């Protein structure tokens, strides 16, 4: 397979991931849920995109609290992402990749978003936000400084 064909196939796959994430827009926020149109949290959104693009989920998501074990300092979400997604350098993240965020500088990583392309203000992501549901946001300076890691979906 030529490099051009590999590149074209990768771009098509990334666009498919972005379209899948955009299909969740407007889904209400519901902790631990993953049902497009009915309810999802940030992990539920990524799980739903996985099902649409990759197939069956590789493991059942464990019960988790909204604080993601912050008091115990367990990096549960980061560990799970490293098990099933492919970690990439943050600066190489692009359309179709997953960003993992720390909501506080010293906190555990506990928020996810799927990059869906560029907008007028820069990179855009789809994520599920408590009180707002699944929304699109610009990855501005406040989000960029919270990025803990970036991942690609497996081939």
C-alpha cells in the first residue's frame, strides 16, 4: 500500500470518528451513561464513539464517582485510556483523537474530549459537560493547559 493511500485512509477514518462524535451533540449529561440521545458523560461519549467506529467495547466500564477517585489519587481514567487507546504526543493530536484533561493542576485526570477539527478559534472538541450535555467547544488556552495526555483510537 502506498503512503498516499495510507494517508487517505487514515484521514477518512479520522473524519469518521469526528462525525461519530458530532452525532452525540445534544445528548443530555448523565453520569455513567453511554446512550446517544438519551444520556452520556465524557467517558460514555468516548465509549459510544468506540462502539460506532471500532466495535464492541473491550471491557465493561467499572462504576466510578464524578470525582474519579481524586481523594485517593488513583489515575483510573488515564490507566484505562492507556489500556485501550494508543497514546500519542499531545502536539500531534488532531481530528479524531481523544484528549484527557486534569480539571485541577494537582488533580487526577478525569475529563475526555474528542477532537473534531478546526474552527474560527482553533481546535474544536466534542465532550460531555455536567449541566450542559454533549457540546462542542474550542480548545482554548484554559483547556490546553489542562491536557494530561492524548490518544488515538486503535486501528
